[in-house]
């Protein structure tokens, strides 16, 4: 488990730029589950690659160097936007997967996605991004954590279409995460436990459909 100072650094682009510079251009890394460990969640809640005759538009906030967008692309999802505040990782991933038509790589801050319009996405997928913003006491998070997570979720709400789906994958217990996700009259929250095999580390998938 990382110490508190390292956890605080995770919410700063400078930390990630240094990390991605050290790891090199042709590097990918999976936080939490790989695509194979998320198929149950996606089968139940991710719209089909063809949605009413069109491809659902998917946002990956805080995409990092995960292979998830590439794996989804292989399954027919060819209208994706990958956003991260690390210009280093966006440049690396765009270069590494430039042949993947239908994936856009852009630099941006998930707390203020001013380069994204209102109601632009059918789906938003968070795989560890919210977790990276949390440090300090989970019972009473610091004001900075409360501010950052609130700003982020408000932006998710803004960029989702009506009836759009927000999928949030986390290792944190639901009773800690749910208060950060709750929005009155915006969506209801359900939770799926993501279990691969007995004794494996537990993860949770939060499912929210916008009103």
C-alpha cells in the first residue's frame, strides 16, 4: 500500500509525467482488472457496438496507458475518446496506436473538461481514476479530495447524454465510494462485485444511468 504522500501525488500531472517518461513509449499497464476481468460487467451494462444503428461514443477519463480502449476497439467500439492530464502518456499512446481508427487521444483535466461538450457521450468508463484522487482518511477525506472528486463527477454528469451510462471500477468498499458518486435526481447507483476466482482481490463496478 502506498504511503499518504504518494497517494496525494497521484492527483498531480507532474507525478504521472515523470512516471510515464521513465516507463518509455511502448509501455502499457493495467491498474485493477484487465479487459478479461471486466467482461461480466460489460456484458450486463455496456451498450452493444452498434447502438440504434450507430456506434456508442465512449469516454475514458484518466485513461493512462491502459489497454482497455484498445481491447474495446477490437470488439467493435470505434468511437472512443481517451483523456488524461499527462501530455506524456497521451503522446505515447497516440503514437503507439495511431493505426486504430476511431480512438481519439486528448490532453485534458477530468475536473474541468472544457474541451468536451455537454451531453457528448453515451458511456463513461472509469477504471481506477476516481481511486487515484482519494488520499487521507476514507472516513473523512481532506477538503482537496472532496473538491476534486466532486468536480470530476460533476463533469461526468455534464458530458453524459440523457440515459447515458457511467461505469466506475474501484477496489474501495462501496460505503466509502458511494457518497462521492451520489447525485440527487441525476442517477441511481447499483454495484456489482467483480470476482474472478476464490481468494482473488475484490473489485467493485458501480453502474449509474443518467436521467
